[in-house]
C-alpha cells in the first residue's frame, strides 16, 4: 500500500481545477481516482508497463530521483510526473542518450491525467508506485534521471529480448 503524504495531497489538490471538490472526494473515498489538468503543476511521461516498471526499478536501485510515479494497470501504462516546462530538457537528454528512443507519450498543457487517490491498495486500477510526498516542484535532476534511465531500460529490454530469441533459435 502506497500512501500520499498530507503535503502531497495539498500539492495534488492545488493542481485540480476544483481543489475543494477533489479534497471532498478524497475525504470520503481516499482510493478514488481523480482527473487533474497537466501543464501548470506537472507534466507526465507515459510509457508501456514493461518499460515503465524497468525504468522505475532502475531509478530506485540507483537511488536516483523519480518523483511521483503512478500505474494504470488496466491500460498497462506507467506515468512519471515531471516538473512543469520539462519537455525540452527531457527530449534533449533522451536524444543524447539514444538514437532510437523508445515509444512514449509526453503530456503537458491541454492534457488530463487520472491520478490515484491518496490511499491505494494493491489491485486498484490506478496505483501509486512512488506517491507524491510534498511539492512536486522543479528538479532538473529528476527529469535527467528519468530520461537517462528510460533510454538505458529500453536498451536493456531490447537486448534481453534479442538474447531470448537467439537462445530459442539455437535450441531448435
């Protein structure tokens, strides 16, 4: 069970179009997901589940900053919440790391993100892998870390898949 801190809830509700409505919903049902506008308070990198979980795991093992990370298990997607105005920096670092970037979506202004409630349980459709614990504010280090580990994780997954294909072919 991942739990959002009080200051994390405050940050999320400040991002809501109607913060009071969001607070009231979560007061009555802390597991309820809520749609937040993207752009002003955060941006989001969305990747497939396998790549997202590998990237998140690499960030955790290396004690690199990830910021809030959420899963949509039904859509099989992982979202990394990044500081506002990170798009340029993210793309620049990713281009430096790889000439073949993995498939991803980058959400900023005019997008909406469904976030888990402050208290999620295993089995919920939306779940925090790393909940917001405070202000999700600026951190160029976080954007760089996510971009670098995304490229490294995509490469690792591709190499592992290739190795599996080679072993399968040799076994025949």
